[in-house]
C-alpha cells in the first residue's frame, strides 16, 4: 500500500508542476531572442507624480514609472517654468521604480502650484496642488494635535452613541429589530463611503497601471472572507467561552468600524498633511455627529447581553468603544506623517470589506432573533432610516 | 520546490525592501544650478548646466556662420551663387540636454544653413528632398511665382531648382511650405536668408539669432524656447564681444504657436532696422516685439565691459530657455569703424 502510494503522490506533484513549467517556458520564449515578432504598436511611456511635499525652500515630487517601458527624467518645472532640480537616487526609472525630484523653490503658503516633469522624449507630465502647505514634520505637538482630532472624531462620538444602550435595552422586540436593522443601514452607508473614498484616492493619486477598481475589489473580498471565517469561529466559540454571542457580534462590529475609522483617520491626516482642507471646528462637529451613529451600531447587539451588569458591562462597552474609535487617531498619525496613497487605498478597502462582513453578521443575527424573517417592516424601515441618517449627517462633513 | 521558491521570494523581498539602503552611503554633493539655487543631493542634477550632452548642433558655430555658396560669374558678369539644400525628416536631435525630438531639417540642422548673398546676385538653390514626405523651400523676397515653393511640392527623393535675382536687401526667412504648414515649420524646416546691399554695411561683429521653440508633447504649446534652438545655451556659453565694437544681430522670429516673441537687451539700446530693408533705423530701443517671421537687424556697441543678459521680455519664454549672456571685454584694438566690408 505504502509503496504504491508514493509514486502516485509524485505523479500528483508532477501533474501540478508541469503546467507551470510550460508557462515559464512560454514566458522565456516570448522574452527571449527573436521576440521582436510580438512588438506591435508603440508603447507609450508614462510617469505618475504620486506625492508632492513642500519643505523649507524646496518642493519634493515623488515620481513613479507607471508605463510599460523604462524612462529617463530629464527636466522639472514649477507652474510650467523650467527649474533646475536634483533627482534621487538617479534619473533612470525602470518599470514601477520611483524617485524623488527635489526642486529648490521659494514657494508661498496656500498658493496653487503645478509640478511638471519631462522625460527624454519631451513628454511632460504634471500634477496640480490646490494649496501649498508645509510638509508635516513628526513632532510630539503635532502627534498630540492628531490625537485630539482622532479623539473628537473617533472615540468620543462612538462613546456617546453607546449611551443609547439603556434605551435600546428597554424597547420591544420589534423596535429592537428596527435598531439592529438601523445598524445594518448605517454600516452599509459606511461601506459604500469607504469604497468611494478608496476609488477617489486612487483616481487622484495613482496611475491606471495599479488597476485601482480591481485592487479595491480584491482587497474587499479578501478582507470579507478573512473576517467571515474568523467571525464564524469567534461566534461558535462564544457559546463555550467567557464572551457571549451578543458580545462577539458587538466585537465584530467594533472591529469593522475601527478599520473604517482608521481609513477615515488616514484621510483626515493626509488632508491636513497636504493642506487640502483647513480643519475647522465645523468639520469636526460634522464628523462627530456622523460617527455618533457608529456607537448605536455597537450598542444594539450589546442590548441583548444579559449576563453582564454594572461595572463589567461598562468596562466591556468602553473597550468596544476604544476598538471602534481609537484607530482614527492611529489613522491620523499615519496619514499625516507617512502618507502613501497606495496604502490608503488598501486600508480603506480593508475597512469596506470588514464592514460588509459585519453587515452579514448583523443581518444573520436579526434573522435568528426574528423568527427567520428579514422582510419585516421593522427591518426594511431600519435599514432605510440608517442610510438616510448617514446621508444627512454626511452632508455636514 | 516550495522551500526553494520561498527562499527566492524571501531574497527578492529583502532586495526590494533594502534596495535603497544599498546606496545609503553615497556622498551628498553640492551643485549651483543655472538659476543660482544651491542643491545638495546624493542623486543627480537635472539642469541644463549639468546634464551631460551629446548635442550635435552647435549654437556657437551657427551664431556666426554665413554661407555664401559656390561663387561663379555668369557671361554677363552677374555673380552666380549656388547652394545645395537637402531636406530630411527622420532625424532625432537632442534639442535640450536629455530631450530627444524628431526634427525635420534642411542640411541636417535646425535652423537650416544661413544663406547669404548680395543684392542683384543670381541665386540658384538645388533642393533635394531625402525625407519621407513632401517638402519645399519657400523664400521670403521678390521672385517669380513658380520659384515660390508653394505650388510645386517636391516628393520624397525628388529635386527642384529655385532660381532668382536676389532682391530686396534685408534679412528674410526661408521655410518649407507644405501643409500642414505649422507642423512643417515647428518641426524645424526653416532658416535665414540675408541679402546684403551692393555697397555693403559698416564692418561689424555679425551674428544670427533665430528665435524658435519646440512643442515636444504636441499640445500646440511650446515646451522649449531659445535663440538658436538650444534652450539656455548662451547663458552657459556666453557670447564674447568687445567694447566699442559695432555688433550687428540678424534676428528672425520663427516661433510657432505663440503669437509674439521679443528681444530685450540689458545695459544698452540698439538701432533697429525692420526687415533690414532700409539703411535708416526705425527706432532706438532695448525692446522690440516680433510676430511670426517678423525680423530685422539690430546694431549696438557696448561702452562698458561685463556680463549683460539678453532675453525675451515675455518672461515665460526666458524661463523656458530663451535667454543668453553677452560677455563684453575691453577691445584689444580700437581700430577705426569706418571701413566697409563687402560680401566675399
């Protein structure tokens, strides 16, 4: 038995590897000598200026070769006027390679600038900056500033939202289903919001070659599946462990919202960092109102938590609130100090995937609670009202 | 299999993550750029001053190079000047350090050779088209209709002989006149044609400046501007002249896309002869504005030695390359300015 199994295993491995071998052979052949046959058409060079930083008497442009062929950066300009510049590490960019162009320039705060780069065939690529603002230098003061913004935008509103818990606890089953559905509606809005934001960041900063829409879709699906699997495990284990099912669901919601708020924090930090928004109190109020609803989303499942009372419950709620809100602070730090458009797209997509997974969790819970019924008036109106509330508060942002 | 693959992946990951670290020990070098700004970098400088160039076109040579043709006498004693001009449209020229552009050329350069004759000479230009499309030579000036280079397109491999008596005195452009005209001119098919008066002009240090530009990304806006093709060239390689010596500049504006161009001289004024057709200057100024193919002669002398800029006072153009410097040195021999030089 053992003897006869071994060769069959080898056969199995071989049959799995052989197609790969042929694939490698084909690629080697295509790239090998005599490959000119396949060179149809004219490959157009392309570079993308992914980031522009304004530092002391200097403008730094981060450029990436996003085209199909190597390029050489030969000239820089500011507002379409040729400027001498330095390029680090060097001016030759292979595919996907990036470099930093340093342009000595006395720029003025809050004025618009167009940064242009010309490659060896004379093609010029540019990027517009709405308003120049000094690049943020990581400092304790600034980190504190971001922490305060993150607290206002993330933690405090979520905590306030959690205060609805006693109210939700006391209402009838039907009304409770309405609140669960409301949560699903709120989350659905946040999920769509994250996708939109991710696509916006991609459109504004990254080149076509990243296949932005598919990047977002892929990350969402992977996150969704990963969390779906984890959540199932968590809820199954909930029965036998210290955490109850309502807590498990609330935790999943908190994690999903936390990932979303990380993305929101990134966006805020980056916006402050590149000076595209003036951070007004009005804007903070808008975000705060908007995010208060996130607290309700966590409070709703916790309302069915019957084993915990008093300090233990408050402690749990506080932890859940922190999980959901605190990432806004980390997001603001990352976004403000080490902004990367690519990472932002990925994080926002992760947030969206997490939220879509949480929606499924919530809906399944409603279904189990509500006699296998998802089409009740409470559920339908809950989702609709959730979307509406989010839309109306989003206008303030 | 899996182990070896993971080793390869790990190694390549390390390379990508630390590839920048490999160059980390590079020294910072200090550069003074063409605007005077100082840059410290471990990388490279991209500035016309520092980018190594293999430019085959030499603006300094072009500046004072006049072609008088193969000279002979017709039976009636008239001077015959014969030129051969070859058009090509497949040349890729370095038009600014590091920028390679497909230019269309007369005799291999942009601008084409400066053709210089004397009023009344019989001019014969043998034109050969070695390009891949139709081209002609259209000279400004007085000549028979069939010598106008408009209705007689010369196909690839074709030839045409243009003949006329040189008239009138002045500085004129010549250029290709095939449609689309803007493209045929902007790509580089132009040059300068000077007709000297029979009695000649006062002896002077003479030079040609063709004001031109290139639209390298085809958006009908020029990316580069210059006097004599190469942006910033005379800023890095100043033109040497002497004090108290008459300087005569033949200026021809061949710029496309932009409706005007101009020339401002520092620390001095010039006598301006529009189109060079009159012996009396029309104005004494330091700034004239030129439209397409508008041209003239500027005459001036510097009193004081030193460095003087000349540039487009449409400053956008000067910031994109149309700027230069005269270095004025004390005149070694203060000879009389009254001698008269005739065309050779």
